[in-house]
């Protein structure tokens, strides 16, 4: 057996690629369940003619090539923020690209928050759509079982979310091999039909897609709202990059996923031309009668796995949003000791579970959900393109003509898909927009509220340097040990320090004002991790820096400060924390009172700073202070 480092590395890449097939490509892998069915058998079905079938096939396969292969796998995944992907990582890169320009930073932040909000809508709709589409195979096998489709879907969703606490490492290890089998079955079913009608491969020619548009301009525009179903899940390719890395994801797509999808779509097209009555569900009717029930089971498992892509992406986006200050602190569990990106967020898990169950019960079928699906997906894709172009021009220093050419191609595609889905708003497209507006409001309220609180505390605070001088002139009683005051502003005296001095009449021998900063990179460089500034009279300012993909373990980092000239004995160190009680007040500048109350509610229900920064409770003293907003 070869045990060389090169062999082990290659084996590891293959294992990650297999896991990526399960976690990253599960969503796009279930698109064959409903794409052709909606195009030729849905509420706005097109006639099954050779021109229409070849036109739709051409649009589907070239959408996969241009949007997934070229745009996401080759272009946007280059926006690798030190291994992390997703809308918030892309925002951090874009912010770095635009520098300190207030106007551009505001544009980038609004785009990114809006994209993140739409991504959560995708995270709710994808599991409902995929699992419903799979279970609806029961209507083909046994029409009398149709009334059980919704209850079975709900039970599968509950089981999926109960499994999340195991982490994406175990999820990928289980799901990856199953999805490899799924894509193999997709390809085999397609090949069987293609062998009988090889002329269907003419759909590879983009001319058929162009001719379809020229012959039926309005019908083809409406058809884009269905074609986009073939590429749903493409945004998860970038969002889940931090879980598996660029190389394994690219290998999984080009070696296994894309061939299986393309063959299956052409197989469904061949079946439709041979028997137009199969339009009611061409995917399941491709399978032999004896394989129908096994296919329903396999498709249901694949649909569960499809949901994993956006769930993992939602966890990543949430962690990044918390670290970058766009969401309140939440409990985040790291489920792997080897890969930093593999996490579980209980609050998000519960939110998605409840929302998905409500969507399944409310919409009842995949066809009803198809209208809602495209809005969230195409909106996110459009924003990804805009942010990536900002990074390409400002950070990668692309020439204007190259960026303009790439942008023209991708934005034309994105805007065409987005426009085709806007007309679906009255038929279900309103749902992701409402959900996105809710998440956008929550994120912007938190960001704005934290800024107002810090500004208010800075205004009311006592200047630090004159305070230290007065302490030197009139020293209070000093007690042994180190006091660490966690603050967001180094220019003012911490409220906890003033309370301790006022009520206990003492001050520690050494006092450290500690700020935890989140950088716009996934992992902070070691040389940037710790910064210490002495202020005299045994007062120090300490900055601990973490990347937005790191768990901020403050005590562990402080134990490594011996080489920085400020050693800590954790058993002789006490942490002081000011817990703000927010009081919404009318008539103050900043936010409307309803947003003040919303911010106060979010603050009360956020994870405590002690738990988030992993400070032991027996070394902590919390002192309260009231802040009017």
C-alpha cells in the first residue's frame, strides 16, 4: 500500500470531492426531478414539439455551462477569501477592494445583506421543493397515495433537521457515496433513452436555443422561469466552498455531477419526443416499471441531501454575519476538529425547520412552489455577479474592457432569468421576497442599532487618559490580580470599572481594556492576532483579532500572551463585562421606535458575550448599565 504524502493527499482530495458531491451538489442534483416536468407538464406547459424540446434542452445545458461551470466554478470561486466562500465572504473581499470610500462601502453592504437575505429564502424553499418533487413520484406509482405526499414530506424534513447536529463532516461521509450513485443512475437512465433516439443530442447546439427565442419570443421568455430550475443550487457551490475547498468542488462538478445532469436532461427530452404523454412526469417515467419504487426512495434520499447544500450554506452565512456585525451573537457549534468551516447553528436549524414545514403545508406541491423558487435563486445570483465584478476590477485589477465583457455576459443571463421570474410574484414569488425583506430588516436593524449604542456610550463615557492621570494623582486601594474589562471603545472608561471603583472602593493592580475585533479575512494572521498598548499606571489596551470564520476563544489566546510582554495567569484574572439594558426612547435620532424595540428584543435574546467568547463563568463579573436608544 502506498503511504507516501502525495498518495495521502490525493486520497484526501478524492474523499473531499465525494463528500462535496453529497453536500454541495445535492440541490442542483435534484433539478431533473421537476425541470422538464414544469416546462412541458406544469401550469404554463409548452406543446411537446421537436423545436420546443430541443430549444429547452439547449437552454438548460448551456445554462449549466455558463452559469455553473463558467460563472461559479471558474469565476466566482476565484473570490476565495482565504478558503471561505459565500455572500458574506464575498462582501468582505469587496469591502477590502473599495477601501474607505463611504459610498462604495454602503453599496457593497446593502447588496451583500440583500443577497444574504434572499439566500435564506432559498434555504427555506429548496428543501420543500426538492423533497416534495421526489415524494410526488407516488402519484405516478400509485395515484391513490397522493393524499400522503405532504405528511411524508413533513416527516422527512423533520428527520433531516434532526440529523444536522452531527455536522457536515459526518453528513458528507454518509451523503457523498449516495449522491455519487444518484448521479450515476441519472446518467444511465439518460443514456438508455439517448441510445434509442441519438438525434436528441442536437440540443447541444446553442443554435436551437437561439432559434427557440426567435420563433417564440414571449413563450421563450416565460420558459426561462422554468429553465432556471435546472441551475438552482449553483449559488451553494460558492457558499459551501469553506466546507470542502475549491479543488474538490471543481473536480466533483466536472468529473461526475455535470455529465450525469446533462445526460439525464437529454434522456428526458428523447422520451418526450417519443411519447408526449410522459410530460406529466418524464423523470419517473424514464425508469422501468420494476424500478419505479426504488427510484422514488433514491430520489427522496437525494432530495434530503439536496437540502443539505443550502442548510450548510445558511450555517456558514450566519456565522459570518455574526462575526461581521450583521446579526446578534448565536450559539455556534464546531462539529469538526480538523475543518474550521464545519459548523452547526441551532437557532438557524430551528428557524429553517419551522419555516420549511409551514411552506410544505401551505404550498402543498412542487408545481406551486416552482413560482416561488426562481425569485430567491436569481436574485442571489445577480448580486453574486455584481459583487464579484467589484472584486475583479478593484482587487484583482482586471482591465475595464475584460471586466465589461465578462460582466455583460453574466449580467445579461442573470437579468434575463430574474426578469422571467418577476412575473411569478402573484403566484408564489412573493414568499421569498417577503422572507428576504424580513431578514434584511433584521440584519440592517442589528447593524444600525449596534452603531447607535456604541455612539451613545462613547458620548456618555468618561475620557480614559485623564482618568488614568487622576488615578496616579489620587491612587485608590489596589488589590492583587488582573482585571480584564471587555469594551468596544478604548477612549472611554469602562462602566464596569467605574462601578467597581465606586461601590467596592478598590482597583486591581493591573487593568486591561480588551477589545475583540473581527477582520475581513476568514482566519487572522498570527502576527496580527494580539496587539498590546501600555497606557501607564498598569493600564493596558489589548486587541485580540479573529477572522470571520473563527471561533473567538478569548482565554486560550490570552494564555499565549507571554511572548507579548503581558503574561496572564487565568486563575488570577477576573473578567468584567458591562451588560447593556437598552431602553427605546421616542424622539431620539437614529431609528424609528419600532426598530429600536426590535433591536432591544434581538439584544435580549442574543447569546451572552461570555459564552460567545468562551469565558469561564467562575472568572466573570457582570455589571449592568442602561443605554437609551
